[in-house]
C-alpha cells in the first residue's frame, strides 16, 4: 500500500459546526503533515507530527486541532471555522530521520467549503 | 533559511513542443530537490527528486531535471509535451536535517492542442 487516503473528499460546513478530516497511511511512515492549499497557491504547512507527537505548529488558529491517535492515522478537528478557511486540505506522510529525503506522499485532499 | 523561486507563473506551450519550467533555490545548507505535479482537484504527485550523484535526474511521464549547483537551479524539462501534462508544477526543497518542505509558488503549464 503506497497511498495516503483522505476522507471525506468534499465537505461543506457551517461556521458553527464541528467536523473532522481524516488521513490514513500504511507505509510505515512516522512523519505526517497537514497542509492548507488555496487555489493557484502552493501548499502551506500547518502541522507536523513525528512519531505521533506534534513537532511543528505553524501558528495555526486554535479552531484547527490536530490529533494523531496512532502511527497510521492523522485527524484534523474543525470548529467555528470562517469562510476564509475554505481551501483544499492535504495530508502527507514521509519517512523519518536519514530516510526523510525520500519525499512526501500526498493524499488527494479534502475540499472544504465553509458557509 | 531556505527559499524557492519559480520564475514563470504560467507557461503555455503547444502539444508536442518541448518545455522547460524554471526553479531556483537559496539555502545555506545542503538540500534535496523535488518536483511535484498537481492535476486539477488532486493532491501532489512526485515527479522526480535530486538527492546526490548524477546531476541529471529522470522522472515519471518523460520529465527530467538538471541540478546546477553553481546556478542554484533545478529546471524541469520535457522534450515533447502532451495535453495530459496540463497541470500545476511545484518545485520544492528540503534540508538534509529537517522534515519541512519549502515550496515554490508553482507554474501552471497549459498544453495547447
């Protein structure tokens, strides 16, 4: 299995809703990432998990809450989002340490629309 | 600090013509270099990467890139493009010590029939 699977593929939510994005990989990667991507822009790093521990938080608002329940799963909990949070949310994974130069494997993303 | 510059935001090219997408980087430490492609409404797919060794790197879908250390460049080339190559292309660098990628702003390649 060489894929990163993200669910759902599309999500529409109101500003008062609570929802979660899910990401799963079975490649044995120990680093996992959440990126936010606006149209025609490069991905922006949000969070990095290394060995299931949060290692980087790029000053993301608290309405985004990441969770890494185990080495294969990564969640992003959403609450009280704003319309400007509408974007493509990408999950990625990679090897850790000396093998980290192999590059990321990206999921196909969740297209989020906040209304 | 690391940075990546993609000099062309949009590149239109006729089908079966050659194409070059330019990428320059800046870093005070050794880096690994990557090109990713993103088709509409999809995630990013790795095209090729340079880690060490031969400066000419071949990737998927007939793409290749050449690492030039003196010019700090990693330009992507394809001798003959197809309609299916229409996509967004991102150059990225990663240091040999960290997990974080630094992406360029992207180049939108449009292949014209």
